[in-house]
């Protein structure tokens, strides 16, 4: 099974188990204790903070078309829908998209698409004014994540803005942790064994008793910068976030000091410069 298929299977199963908690793994919200209003409110706070940050650093933003990459259950798509004329949420999980359509039913200007390829080829170049991705790229190998970052540039219009979050490294080790077992999975999955992806299995064989594994990967900042610059963009803002800290509550927290422990997570703002 390939990388994308693994990711798709994992997130389909998380969506079936407890989709809101799988997106925002607040320990106090397990066993389906996230309510849809609270879940969407967390997205409202995050997008409001991001747009405020753009205003503070003086980056103008056209608010016609936005892309929410890795939209999950629609938390950020809904918030973007309140601020842009049209919003498209894409995700690798069809099951997550089903939930997203339900949670954003009040947003007629939000649409959703499955994206199970290593690119954004279903969208033409220059399609969006704004591309946003939060707590998504960290769940895939660096090469795949950087490929999507390059695609963000392609689908942005000439004066478009991209904002994405990706961890740099783990403070205790520069090496990425390829598999991080989520130990608080609820809603029928607790107590099941870890899925051993190293063991080959016959085509079509499933592991209904296995616990999904949430991958976590770090991508060095210099690799991110090289990718952005090679795509003809510039990074105009970079902030540290504690989005993988144990106290994460769904809000981006802008800070210029390193998190106390865990992943050193960074958010980048890229601008696609107009041709001279």
C-alpha cells in the first residue's frame, strides 16, 4: 500500500470513529465530546487570527476564491466561507468530506472535493486568491508535503497569498518520527492493537481490529524555503506555533519563543509575486 493509500485509509477510519476529535485532538474532547458549534468556533478564531496577522504585516488579500487544503471536517472551510466569496475544501478522505458537508451545510458558498493524488492537478493554475493549510502537512512524509507546497504556488493567482503550517523538527531529535500512535482514540477504537504496516498483507485483507496510526513528520525550514523560492514565491512571514503542544486547543498561538516541548511547529506565509 502506497503513502497516499495509507493516509486515505487512516483518515477514513478516524472519520468513522470520531471525526471532530481526530482533527482537534483535545484530550478533554474525546468520546465525541466536541460539539459542532464549538468545533466551528475554533476555526473562526483561527482564521480571524491569521487574517489579522496578514493585516498587521501589511499583506493585502483579495477575498474572492479560497482553498482549504486538508479540510477534514470543515472547521476552517466554514470560517473561510464567512470571509470569501467562494471556498473549496479538499481532503484525502471521502469520509471526512461527508462530515464536512454536514458541518458546513449553512455555507452555500463552500464546496468540497476529494484529492487523493500527490498534486492539485484537478485545479487550473491561478485558481485561488488564498490557500490555507493548518495541521495537515505534518501528517505526511516531507517529500509529499513539499510537493503540495509547490502546488500551492501554482494554483495561486499572481497576487495570491498562501499560508501553511508545518513542523520543523522534534526538539528531542532532528529525525522525523514516522509513526506516532494516537493513544487516546475513542469511540470504539480504544484497546485495539496498533496496525503493523511493515507486515505485507494480501490484497483486500483488512484489519478491522487495528488501531489507526497517525503519522507525524518534520520538514526542515531550509527545505521549505528552497521549495517556495524554486516555485517563484517569497516567504514574507514566518511565526512559531504550538499547534502540536500538549495544551493545543485548536487556536494558533503566535509566539517568537520555542514551544516548551514536542514539535517545533512553524507557519509560513508565501506570496506569489507578479511577473515583472
